[in-house]
């Protein structure tokens, strides 16, 4: 089978042995995968060898021992394992049946949707509270859409006009590009203008701390959730004045990177861990099926699998020019 991997600073299509199904795994023929351009370009530019992609949708070919929730022929969404390949081996808890109302292109973004849902949960918001989303790339757009659909008061912050327009199109009242606009938005949206309950930092900028930028926008004892790759230094006095909480959101939720959950198939009891990464995938698909979020509007480009290496070359210098990219595989 063919797959795309990073090697010595380039993305290459390579031939690999087709994986064999094993207990607690599902063998899936991929129809579509989605590109997380920032994460994938970071791996390519590092020069390290590695598989690319982590989110896809396809058709079940075979199931391993212990898999009972899907069967051959089912449409499934898969997250957390290398996805830019013709055949993928997906852990059972990260393989979720796609509802009839959801297209396979939409399902292919389950990884980004799951990461977004977990990030919003990490903000510990309650009904009607306010949140600032810093950075409106594909992840920030998804987070803003999910937060808006959940009845939180969402303010976007983004430098690119086209991305701000997308935030406004989805129903946000404010999409700001500077501190003055943010001040006005906070006065209008937050309780008594005292600041947002949380800020989710989705922009990637390792050269400066976006935490310092976001802290003045918070209310006293508000929450900051770091989702993107940003510098994590901060002004101690500013931090002290807010007594804010800072959390780094780890991918799709409880279970991520845990061998017992992902590889051996042990689930967490729902009474103790309500939202695992697998249940977050289900929730993403539910929101798409119920038309609570519009994923199709975030898809700005579709490429054939064979063109994927060329796409990385094209966006290596201007990743900000893209948003949602879906990869179509030969049927």
C-alpha cells in the first residue's frame, strides 16, 4: 500500500506493507483524510522520519478480536494514528461509526474536531459564560464554532481579515484584530466589562508569549487554555494580579497516549471519566449530524492523495494561506 511520510525535510509517497488486523483494532480503507498543516509541516521541517496525518474517514475492511461496535462495510471516522495512507490500522476506541447525516469529508476532520472539543472542555466554562479564541486557523475556527454552538459568548482574535470574516459568518458578534477592538468587545460581551471567563490560545508563535497578551482580557481568576504551540513564559506580576489558571490541552482528551486505552482496548468507566477521546469523537460527529457546526464551510481545498507532497511544498512558506484541507484517496 502507499503512504505519505516525512523524511529528511521532505514529504514522500512510499510503499509500505499492508497492516494486518490485531485484537482491539480495526482495519480501514481510507477514503478521505484531513491535513493539520501546522503539525505536519513542523514534523517535515524537523528532518525526522515519521508518518503524517492523524485524522481520516473510510470503510471498515476487517475487525480484530474484541471489536463489536463496527463491522466490515461500515463508514467510520478514525483519529490518533497515521492517516495519510491507503489502509490504516485504527484502535477500536478511536474508530467511530459515521452517522448517515455526515459526509465522509466532514468525518475526516474528526481529529481536529475532537481536539477542539477537549480544549473547550478544559476551559471549564458553564452555560452562558464568555471565551476569547486567539487565532482563527482551522483549529481556532473549529473551537469558535463549537463554543458558539454550546451557547458560550465567543470573541475571536485574528490578524487575517479573511479569517475574521469567517468567524463573523458563523454568528460571532465580534472578531477583533487589535487591543482597542478587543476592549470594545469585552465591554459589550462580558459581565460588567470585567473580562472573559476564559481564553483559548490557538495561534502558533514560539517567539513570544501569547499568554501575556491574553491575561488582561480575563476576569479575575479566569482560565487560559494553551492549544497551539506558543511560548509559555509570562509576566509574573500580571499573572499575580489575575490569579489565573493556565492549562495546556493535550490533544483529544483522556486516553490519549495511554497504551491501556488506545492499544489494549481498556475503556474508562463513564462514571469516572465522562469524556474520553473516543466519546469526544462521537460528540463531534453528533454536532455535525445535527447541523450545530458547519464543517463544510471550513474546507477550502481538496487534493488527491498523489498531490499531497506537492501541497506541503506549496504551503511550507505560507501556511497561513490555508484553512481546511481534505485529501481524497483513490476509490
